């Protein structure tokens, strides 16, 4: 904790500065379970899932984590691709979500271990909101995402 006459600042996330092995060791006897996304399947305890817990399809994630998320949440990935295609915004400056989806389907991608069906009312509401927003006029010409993508590996050629 740090303090001065104006405010008190508490450090709530000391684990963010720990090395990965220290976090894993702490969790062996911790009163709190870690998130299942770190495992290959919920409860496996193998730490073979996501390397970081964030949004399912986070623009800051590694390629492996994105490919894993695409396998685990294919409907969400398809919704991202729908937005990318309609609006012309690339998922990241270096990768389009459509390229990542193609790579996950045709090249080496981690086994998802679990596939979230995203078939509940929450996802349906999200999908409806997104599609409603896509009916509005775009802020810019949708050309960026319609360009031919780049290959993520030798066996994953971009479409012609």
C-alpha cells in the first residue's frame, strides 16, 4: 500500500509480477481455483490451455491462444469475422480473424478440449445487437478486411 495526503493506493494484483511457475505453485494449495481456460479441459490441472486469461478473442493474445479460442468459441469467431467483413476493420493490424479461422481449420491448431456452444439467450442477444449495428452506415469504406489476407504458415495459403 502507498499513501500520501491526497489518496491511498492499494496493490490488489501482486500476482501480475510473479513468474508463471510461481503462480502455478501457489495454486497447488490456494483457496481459490484458477480459471479452467488455463487447462486443456476444465479440471485437468495440466495448464495446457490459454497462456493468459482475458477476453475469448483478445487482440493482445498470442497466435496459439487465438487459435485455441477459435476452437473453443467458433460461433463467436464467426461473429467477429462477420463484423470484419462488413466493416472492413481487421481484427489486428497483422491478422484478420478470417485468416486465423482458416488457419485453425486447415493447419496446426491446439485441440480446444472443450467447445462452448454459445447457443444460449445471451449469445443470441449479442448476435442480434451486432447485426443491428452492422445495418447502420459504416464510418469508413469497408475495404481493409476484403483484401486478400496473408498466410499464417506455408500450408495455409490466402484465398485468391
